[in-house]
């Protein structure tokens, strides 16, 4: 499933502990979480990325258990592109926001104009 199709169809992500599971495979360029901006996503002690056959998992080790962010108004912000896109082409980059919800669910959407996104 593509990022665009997942968001358009309202697919939800899932979280457990420190792990955020996206319902699609993607390449990540940036992760913004709890006032930290991560761009070095390989060999990082705070963020670990894992690819499954149909999912992308982000282990956020620095921020603690994701359950602590359920009623937080901040988003987990991502800049990503499809798994088979060219990372060096800025036209393929997609801004995504994730909201941690009850029941281990994560809402995933494109940000509105009111969401600040540092590039």
C-alpha cells in the first residue's frame, strides 16, 4: 500500500511501547518528535527504523512510551517518500503527521496549513 492510498483510505497505524508501526512501506528523511528533529536515521541511538513486507516501524527510544502522548496535542511529524521513490527528488517528499490515540491506534494524515513543519 502506498502512503497516499493509506492516508486517503483512512488506514490507521499502531503503536506498542516505543514502536510506531505505519501501515505502508516508506523511506524516511526526517522524524520530528517531542521537539527533536532527527535526520540521521541510520545508527542513531534515539530512533531505529525497521522495514517489514507491508509496514515501516519507527522505534522512538528517546521519548519514552508512546502511550504517554495520547492526550498530547503535538504530532509525530515525518517527511517520507514511497519505498520505491527517488529520495534525491524533492517532488517525491511527503509531509505526514501522526497522532497517538487510545487503543494503540495512530491516526495518519497530511498536515493542514495550521501545522508548523520545519524543513
